[in-house]
C-alpha cells in the first residue's frame, strides 16, 4: 500500500541525502511545517483532548480502526526470533524499528498483539497535522507527540513515557527519526530511545523489518510493486546498572545498530554499504528493469 504522491521525487531526495551523509534528513514532499509556538499549541491541545469524553470515545474508535488496519494490511507479515522475547521481564519496554513507511507501526502492533501487549507510539509533533485518516490515527491510537525543545524532551515527554511504561505498554520509538520511504537499509541511530530506556530502567526490544517485493504492481502506481514484511525480533538490550544513563545510551545504541546491521545482512544476503543503489528502495520497478538489461 502506497500512501502519498511524488514517490519518484522522494526517492531522489533519499539518494541526495545518502550521497551527502545526512541520514536523518527529511525526504518527504509536503510534510507539515510548524513553528515552536504552533507545535506547543498543537501538542497542548492534543493532551487536553485526551482527557475529554470526546477524546476517550475517539480513542476507542481509533484503536478499533488501527487493529482493523493491522489485520488487513499485515496479514502476510511473518516473524522470526520470537524466542528472544521468552525471558523478557513483565512490564513496559521500548521497542525500536527501522522507519520506512507511514504505517510501518502496523507490523510492530501485530507483534505487540501476538505477545499480549498494548503499543504506544512516539511521534513527531507534525504528524498530528498529517492529512486524512493519518491525522485521525496519529491523534487517537495511543501516541506520545514529541516537540524538539529541551523543556519538553527533558520534562513532559519522560512523564508521558513513564505513564505508558507503568501501564505495561511497549513504546515504539524510531531511532532513525525521519521516515525514508521503502528504504531497505538500516540507518544511523539517535541516542534518545536508549537514553530514555536507561532512565526508565526498561529493556529495549530490538527489531529489524525486512521488506520483500511481491510480483504484483501497486494499484495506481505502475512504477512500484507491492511489498510484504518480515519482522526480525532481535535479542533485547538491557541497561547496565553500573553505568549512568549517558554511557548506557551510547552502549545500547551501538549494540542495537550492530544487531540491525547483522539482521539486514542475513535477510538480504548482502553486506551493508553506504552507497545508494535503486535496489535500496523496495518495490521500485526501476531496479527490476535494470536487472533485466
């Protein structure tokens, strides 16, 4: 399922970001842009809404819709490494994944459901302004919006994160930050997810999502084939009680990246390199045409 127009331009933006080494660059076309003031007003309104009767009703509807979409759109999703969750302690955890699609939280939701956990999703504040059904889902499926200010990251976000973890929820945080559409390779990670895991003393559930191409073209998108997912569940990463949060975050981030790279190389049977190739974009018909020549 393809959401959004201008996929060829997005791919070009990804190529340029790779060539310049900007692994957290924004590549989508037409994403909402907010000032800090607008972000604060939007997120404050979001939290007020969550406490109202209307907000609670919409949350019930949003979760039902999210579950329905999960069943429909991830019915072909498969999972490896579920045994890695066997010794995970009861309670909340932070789960990390590569970020390649507007709805790539659905396979992670599927995983959470399989293990009888609720899922909370950390999102950029601008996601609350996405068009159409995405806007509704971002507001009413259990999200924690993030404003890029020291006061919010240092105070508000950890409080909401703590509340979710106390309710035994898995909290999905994308350490790559920006979404790169159908990009197969793992990208450099940011420390935030691991710092919060260390501060909250919860494990990180490490995953890597493999994107497989199906030999069937996307409806209304003749340059792209359909795709399906394999969620690779990797060994969980625990904070070291002998280290402070800063040192823990660096150590945990390094291990998570190493695990994601190893999962990538095993899944695709190729070594990770930093050069851009058309193959990097799953389902792009261009790379299949190139192979045939």
